[in-house]
C-alpha cells in the first residue's frame, strides 16, 4: 500500500517512486513497534565488534597483518566448536548465528598464495587442509579483467545468496579497491558502494572490506582517495 492506503501497482514497484513508497511502509511499521537491534556476530570482551547487515573496513599499510586478521575472522565464523579463544585473539562468535563465509581475493596467485590462505582458515576453524567446510566459499578475481570485475562479482554474489537464502552471509573483499576498474573514478567507486549498501539493506549479508594504503611517505589515504590539491 502507498502513503494514501492504496495498493501499489506492479509498474510502480519498478520505479524509484515505487521503491520509496515500499520502504516508507516498512519504516512506518517498524517505527510503531519496539525496535529490536541485531545482536553482534563477533564479540570481543563482551563488546560487539561486527554486526549483521553492516559494511566493515580493515585498512592499513603493507606488513600490518590485515589479511591475517581477516583470516582469523573467517576461521572464527567457520569454526566447528569454539574451544580456544586465544586462537582468535580473544574474540568469540555468536553461537546463535550460523554464518557462511565467502572470501573474494583479487591479488594473490591461485597456485600457492591464495590456497595457503584458505588452508590457514580451515586450520583455524578446526578442519584439516583436505576438508571442505560447507560454510566456507572462496573465489579469485585475479584472472578477470578489471573492467569486468564488478559485474562478475555482482553476478556471483547473487548466485551465492540464492544458495544460502536463510543464512547470515559474511563476504570478504580482499582487496576491495581491486573489485572495480578504477577506484579513483568516483562513478566506479560509488557503484561499488551502492551495491554494498543495497545488499545489506535487502539481504542478510555482512561485508568485510580490506583496503591497502598507499606506501608513499606522508600519504595515509587508501587507494582511490588521492589528494590532488585542486
């Protein structure tokens, strides 16, 4: 129904106005009842650090163990049984939430570097390296041309969602700035940001994005955020 109590027409749902009216109904319904906030997916010292339907960022320069921290998050969510918090830097996962992890890599080779990272996740999760956890998926975009990565990635995420419709999905982009042709192009970067926001608002999805900072001295900006002085 629209703002005037009339049912939305099918053609309206395809327009931006239709989308606004649909979301207006949802906001109105939710604002008239007690709001139940989501419980955290990952907890540290009784404090939630990752929540469902959020976009999270790990950013840093080379050598600060960004990918290692990412692997620990993934191993924790994939783990069979939590028995040793020290393996996960003292973090715990919400045992009431079942998560499926999708690890998207853009730069490591598929012969040894990326497979080794997946092995470390398996071992952290309590599996042997020859096991295939049902809640761990992974793909590489290294062979996909940059100008085709976004559409290819979007297509795979849609496929991934349909395979796990009733599950909390935890999607890692390592490195997120390599998922589009040119992250310095505002149109390209905003297209990715819009996709992230649309996905977390529509589906049970959480994103973890890894950003490598530029190594140049005095520049603490991540790739895609160059300062030109103009």
